[in-house]
C-alpha cells in the first residue's frame, strides 16, 4: 500500500471515526449497563466468544489460505463501530444500548483482539511471518481511545456542536473507509480477482451469520425486540477500519487486511437488507405473536 495512505491516511481515518464515536458518548453510557444487564451480557458473550468460533468454523470449512484466515479472525475480533448505531437507529433498535455496547466493546477489545488474533496466527503457523505484540496493541488502542475521549469531552462541553457534527462525521467516516479500501484494491490489483473469489463468500457468510447470531441469541435469552435489533447490528457490524489498521500498521501485511476491506463493502449491503427483513417481516410477526416476544 502507498506509504502516505498507510502512515497518514489510516491513522487519520481511524481518528475521525473514533472521534465521531466519542461525539455520541457520555459517561452515563458506560453506566447504563446496570439498566440492561441481560442484553449487555448476552451481546458481549456473542461478540467475544461465539463470533470467533463461528468465524473459525467458516475459514476451516472454506479452506482459506493462512493469511486470509487470520485476516478473517482479526475482523471477527474487532469491536462494533459507530455504523452499527446508525443501522440500529434506521431500523428501530435500542440505540442507547448500541452506544453502551460500542463503548464497552472498544475497551474490552484491547485484551480480546490480540488474544483471538494471536491464537489464530499460532494455529495457522504464521508466528514467523507476523506478530501481534501486546505492547503494539496497547499503542494502537491509545491512538483509538484518545480521539474517543476528545469526542466525549467536546460533547460534554458543547452538546449542540456534537449534535450538528454527527451527520458530517458519519459521512466523512464512510468516505475515508472507501478511500482506504480503494487504496488496498489498488495495492493488490494483481490479486483482486483471486481475493474476491477466495474471501468474498467467507466475508458474506460471516456478515450474515453475525447479524443472525446477534438477533437470535439475545431473543432466546429474553431481551426485548428493540434490544435484539440493537444487539444484531452491534454484533454484525464490525469496525473494519480498525481491523485494516491493525493488519497494515501493526502486522505489516496488506493481505491480512483484505477480508476487512471486502467486508467494508459487503457489510453495508447485507446489513441494510437485514434491516429491511427485520422491519417488514420479523418484527411485525413477533408483535402479532407468531414469534413469542419476551421482555427483560
């Protein structure tokens, strides 16, 4: 990848995205877990335990190459992002729960992301090729969390400004993600067709599975419909920019970033389609009693 894009573009994009996330957060969001303990606990278990298992099964079943397989696991270990909040808002989820889950996930990922990724690299015998050291991960999340803290500070001091900037920052974040993906495609242009053929199915299936797990498991656990929708998008919409940043800047491998780059394109289509399915068929049937609706 072009050095300017990787050394300047990626950190800037990640900083803008995380600053935008901070603009939507308050200290109360971290404390809200006490109001919805069941939904938060189930969602975190799905995110931290179930999804890596599902992803691991997919990469084995589809026989991906070691680098692409580890890239998939890195994506699975990445927390949800601010885009999940947007989808939840559009399709009638509990956005406050999304914000709480995003805040907690961003902190927990400091530990969970290197554990999952290092285990994957050990399994696929990539220890001599790439290495995810905990010190580097802490540095990365310092870069991630500082913009979040700044965004939260701005919201605390200037809530009106934070509200006005919400939409422009979201649009800017989507544009920057597009530029990053375009840069990866340009860098890997000789292999784009092969990558699309080899990882496209895996990424699509993983995205669908994530969204379904995020809805079905919390519903089984007895959360409300709106909470289940929020959990679905929080678990199903990952922070692709963070996965790309770790792959390129920390692990120094553009190929490892390919699954996250492909996911960054596929996710918008799949998540939007799932939102339509939820609002037109699943939720109306639940409200009519065809699907039992339990409330926590």
